[in-house]
């Protein structure tokens, strides 16, 4: 999933294997900052986590150990 901020709003996209993006509806409040985004998403989606796929981190950032 890719999330970007445009004109003060968060937009979410599912990324396809061919590189195409499909917009998804996410309820991320506009007052959530970039620094708070990963924690916000973790808090919302932690129940969908699996033992091997349970962290939220920024691509390009180092994943948690």
C-alpha cells in the first residue's frame, strides 16, 4: 500500500504487480502528521496482522529489527 499526503489530505493506493495504483478509501484524519502515520495505521490495522507480517514502517526507512 502506498499513502501520500496531497493538499492536506491522506490518499491511499494499492500497488499492483505491474506498478499501477488503485485508490482505496482510508479514514486517516487530516490532522495525523507524517510522524504519527505509522502508529495510527498500526493502531487501526493490528488485528489483521500475522506472525510474519505485523509491522508498519515507511518504505525507504529501515524496517524494525
